[in-house]
């Protein structure tokens, strides 16, 4: 993901960069990355971003190979925790390692058509596999290649320095966290969390700041949002969806940082670190931002090395997520179809969906509840609903941030002092606040 800024940006403290040599990379590579993620292009009769067009092309032309490709990724993901020894790190790692093995078994049954009849109901295994597993298995590695261009050559550092004056007043985090926020949103929550944890252990974030960043900014990446938008058939309004989701997510974070449990986490630093609170930026901010971008470009690896590293990270993330999508995702679908569990959880949100006068308020409440298991499930659940419902749920599934199939084990694996009960409370808060913020916006724009 390129070098992340983990220090203050006093202009005088920045390394002296003699010239603008190489800064063409800042413009060219960043432009290509932004174009691939954010500029809709019409090809044939479909208007979408280039990443989506690439995946559509692959699904149309090599469809026979894709189930086996996805199964190979799932198998690698199921084996990896045991081969690397990470399954032994904690109780949570052990549980999720078992879920990955279960995901492999489910994948084998779906691909080779063996197993109980209910698994092959069109709304169960096949839907999960074709609507989620295959698109995610393609989008994340391909997206990782272009992510190397978007976040590896100074653009995020440049924007991050410019955004510093708003981070402390709005989010109670240092200016340097603007980089984490942007990187997590357009990049990857898992890498974002690794950065946050590293900076916390270095003494540059307090426990409270690290917890805010982990639960407020470390949402799924733009590539995952493409999957949600494609599932809900709203790619024709991709830019609207992306920017509304970004704004709503950060508005929700502005509120959650001011209420329990985040407000009560101590501002202590990591016990093994020397506290290094951020210094206030001095001098011309644009000049400091440009110097930070130049420093990043100067230290950036060769394009080929950067792409290879990001591709590797993309495959590792895909390996981690696909098996749990199948196991926890299928468990969520089974519970939603055959038990009242998510109806019960949905009653937490029903008073809000009813008061906001959303169409089918119980459907929206239940879909919102499904997000705690796996962030893609709400989209699957409302795929046939009205456009307003689909848009609201598309935003909720991202802005709620916390889900058990991937993010929770990532957070628990860090040193950041967040327990699972606190994470569940924060999830409930974020779902309710997202519904409150996004519904009026949805009514205005749709």
C-alpha cells in the first residue's frame, strides 16, 4: 500500500528533497489508479468503472474456469492458518481457522454438486458462490494491482496532510490518521488495521485514538463496495453511492467517538512504547503536503515491485475472506431462512426503520442485522427490493464496519484494547446512526 505517514508534519522536520525528479509518478500513477476506481466508462450498454468491466469480461469469457479458481483460493485460505501457525495465536484465530476449513468443505460440495438438497437452493449455496465468492475472488486481486498506483505514490500522503486540521476537531484523532482513514476506505481494512496497530505500538497513537481509527475508518475497500453495488444492480450510480457512503461513514464516526464505549477508552499509550504525540504542523500546509508526497515518491519501490507486493497482499486477503464468506455467510443465510435469530436482532433496528418511513421497514431491519455476520449478506437479502431500500442497505453494509467473518478477528488479533462485546455495541450504534443519516439523503437523491 505504499509508505504510510506515521509522524507529524512539521515542515522543517521533513527530509529535504532536492528536486521534483520522479514526481511524474505522483500524477501519472495516481491518475491511472483513480481512473480505474472512480471514473465510470460506458462499454457496450453498461456504464461502470473499469474494474467492474474487467471482472464482467472475465466472467463472460472464462466462466468455466472460475469456480475452480475460486475453490483453489478457498483451499489455500483454509490451509494457510495451519501452514503458517497463525491458527494458534488466540482462541478467536482457532475458531476462524475452523470456519475456513468448513468453508472449503462447502466450496467442494457446491463446485462438485454433492451434498444436501437445501444447499443447492438457488438462494443458498449457488447464490452465495456466484454472487459473492467469484466476484470477490476476482475483484480483490485485480483491484490490488491498481491500488498500488492509487495509494503508493504520494496521493494519500498529500491529501492526508491537507486534511490534518479537521481530524482532531471532528474525530478526536491526530492529523496523521487522515492517511489511515483514506487508506482503509479506498484500500483495505486489514492493511489499514496493520498500519494502525503498528503506529499504536510505536507510541504515535494512544489506545483511544487507535480504537477510534480501527472502528471508525477501517471499513471495506472500494473494491468490496463494487461487489455490493453490482449485487444490488446500482453500478449506474456508483459515484453517488461511493461518496454518500464515505460521507455517512465519517459522520457516524464523528458521533460514535463521543459516546460510550469509545469515549471512555483511556488515552494511554502502548505499555512498551515511548509516547510520541503528533506535533502541530507549521508553515505553509500545501508546501508540507507536497514535500510529504515527494518523500513518498522518492522512497516508493519500483512499479513492478509495488504491484507484485500489492497483488500478494490482495491474494492473501482473498484467501482469508473467501472461506469465511462461504462458511459464516452460509450460516447467516441458513439462520435468516430457517430461524428467527435475525428477526430478533432486527427488532433492535425496526423502531428506527419504521420511524424513518422506509419501505418494508422489517426487511430493512433484518437486512441490517445480517451485517454482523458478513457484510455482503444484507445486499443479498434485499437484492430484489425497491431501489431506496437497496441504496440504504448498500450504505449500511459498509458504514456499519464491524462483521464477524473478517474484521472482528483482524481487530482482536491486534494490540488495540477492544473486546468483542464492545465491538458488538459499536456495531449496533453504527447501524442505527447510519440508518438515521442515510435515509433522508436517499429520499433526496432517488
